[in-house]
C-alpha cells in the first residue's frame, strides 16, 4: 500500500490518503499511534476500532479493512482503512462557495439520519462538529471520528466525563458539569451546526465554558430551576446570581434568508436548555423542514433506493435504526494493557479472516518516512484518569 499525503490530524490519530494496490482505489488510512501507552488509551482505541467495524450505514464512516498487524511483541500502532471523502463541513462553511437552502436541508437530513442510527445502537458520539462531518463533491455526508464516542450509560449514578465535545458545540448540561448525560448532547451539537449552516458563522463562540454558558442564556433566556437540578454548584450559582434574561430567539431569523419559520422552529426544538425537553434525533427527522432534504437524498443520492426503467424504487425504511445495540461488555474484563494488546491483536486477525489479500505499507514508497513519523496532536497526553 502506497501512502500519498496526510489529509487530517486529530487528538487520537492522523489520516492519510493512500492507494489500495488491489484495485487502485484511493482510500483513507487512519493511523492510531501510541495505542498501548496506558489502559485508558487501550480501551478507547479498542472501542473506536470495534465501532468502526460495527457500523453499517451510509451516513456513518466505517472500516473497509484493517492493515495486518505485526507479531504481538512489535504491535504498537493500528491502521484502519475507510472510504476517502473529499472535504468536511467546516471547510464548506468557511469557503466562499454558496450554500443554498437545498444544500442545508440535505446536509442536515444526512447528519440526523446518521445520528439516529448511532443513538439506536446506544452510542453517544460526544464530539459532533463540522470538522467531524465528512462530505464529498455530490454532497454525500458521513459522521466520523469516534475517538470520544461511548455507549450510553443507563445508570444515572455512574459519572461521565465532562471533557467531551468541542466547546462551541457543547450542550449546556455538559457546560454546567452534569455528571450524567445522554444522546441529547449530540442533538444540541447538531442544532449549533444547523445555525452555522444558516449563518455561515459559529453560533456560540466564547473563550471559556462560563462565557459559553452566558452566550447560550443570552439567546435562550435564564433557564427555570428545574433545568438546573443536575448542574454543579458553581454553574448553578453563576446563573442564579446574574440578572434574569428573557429569551431572544427572534434573532435566529436574522441568520440568513434561509432562516424561515420552519427552519427556526426546528432549530428552537434542538436548542432547548433542558435536555429532557430537547427534540430527539429521530423526531427531528420527522419535522416538515426536512421533507425536501429526504426527497432529494433518496431520489438521486442514496444507495438504499435505485432506478429502473419505470422510475425509482424506494426503500421501505428511509431512516433505518441499527440492527442491534453496540456491545461494550468486553471493557469490564480489560484489566491490563497487555491483555488489551492481546485482545486487539486477536480482533484484527479474526476480522481479516476470509477477507481480501491482507495489506501492509510499502517501505519503499516515496512518502514512507514521512508517514511513519506522522503522529496525532495529543496522543502522548492521553489522561491516565479513567474515562467514562
């Protein structure tokens, strides 16, 4: 396999464009370095790897293949092949390229379609942002980067980390230090992205979490006491100390000409302070604003419908759920880094059985040295604190 060029760097990996020698196809290769630094890192990478192999949905990035691992004593990095996408939604938003209402509707439809699938599998993405929404030239979209994803925790007494979601897209319950949250945090992020698509600028752009919370209450108004029940003492005191703010949702109509009554109505259902009252991803798909996006996607973009001589044959289920929940029961039995290394090595080896000719990186390729040296932004700074 020949590495071509790096196309993306993240907190837990680097992505290269590569050529698959089996068919000459350009694909993406995600390099996960420093996998076995500590048990937290090991669990996180194994979770992401299993998710990428679990996903079967057109709007969610999945693993096409995994490179053959070396002998276990030399096994330190993982290489996952995925479909190569040309851009991401952040690059589209900041570009001078026009964004029509049709573009926005078909993008939002695909985001929510993929999110419904993830949530039906019991998975929280926890880092939905424009840069993690890959797109190509015909507007097909895939949710990517599951480095912070986890299975939804049904037990409210189990604490979950607040170090999730890029700040601008972070839900108020996370900003307020809530120790337990659910799929509503992803819906909030999608609402922020929806507003950004309409206005071509970040909706809530603050320097600190407290300032971020202030911008949210400037728009939504001071939340009722019932919405502060799970907030940490400091966040609750900050909100109650300040002056009472009335909602100013009418300013959303000023985002652009595309901010119609239907658009703002859906946006307001997503940007609800109280997560219990926020619309779900599945219910958002039923909003009339997305009817045209659904029609366009299934008329000429999707792979679940097809054309015949007499017209178009449509699938019975436009927004399918996962066939089964994603299982993470193996994590409780992962007690050491070496045990994790053995499990991951076995998982990759078994995943490759019966598949195509196994792949490895060509050490004679022109970009080999650069590829080997490439690394993630923060892989050496992964916290040893137990992640939840």
